[in-house]
C-alpha cells in the first residue's frame, strides 16, 4: 500500500478529527470516556489547522490517520520550548493500523522539524499505554525525557504523560 502524507484539506478536517477522537476513545485513552473534555479538542482538526499543520496519511483515496505538527513553540505546543517543534495527537484509524501510517506521519513531522529554521529538537507527550507508538518513537531515534513528564490535569495524580525528544 502506497501511503501519501500531506496537509489535510478543509473537507477532510471532520474525518481526521473523528479518526483522532475514535482512536483515543476506542483505545481507552480518555479517562472520562465520551464525556471527556479533551474529546472536543481531538475532534477540532479545523481549529488545529488554523494554528499549526494538520497532516494526513492517505492511501487509495482514503484518510488513514492524522497528526498535528506544531512548529517551534506555536500556540498548540504543550511542552515545546524555544527551538523545539512538537508532535500532537497522532492517530490512525483502527482499520488501517499495522500498515505503517503512524510511522509515516511521525517521519513527516521529523522532516518538517528538520526543515524549520532554528529548530533543534522535536518533542512529544504520550500515555504509558501507547506502547505501539513508543516503539515507533524509539525506531526513529526519539529518547525518553522523564524530567519533562507532566500532568495535564494536576488535580488528578494518576494522569502523567511521558515525554520523548529527538535531537535534530
């Protein structure tokens, strides 16, 4: 299967948003399920595209997944500082998993970070249970940065995101 990575087109925002939301819901990654406030953000690919670059993996005319690339500390950055770009919300539809779309999306972010003037590092946050994603990050040369691990909901002690970085 030939996978093409490109910017999402406006007509694809709803689809990539739903793929992202379904991936998080179906994998049990949202602590509050269908009532999780983060679900709206996951579905809002159009909002992300207004502030960053939403990329899609496409094969045979179908969107397989998406990712948001935040260049050099843009407004959607969670952990990126000066000279760093960030990978946000990588997700692949269940029907397309295991075909290389997730890795292709992350590779595209690496390429974009390398092409961003002044960018020296690409960073990301992930959940402990996202083991398939962790394997992709390790294959691509990302290393764990436990000193940057953080909690998006400080009132809930059991939520802790792991962080990775790739020096460019």
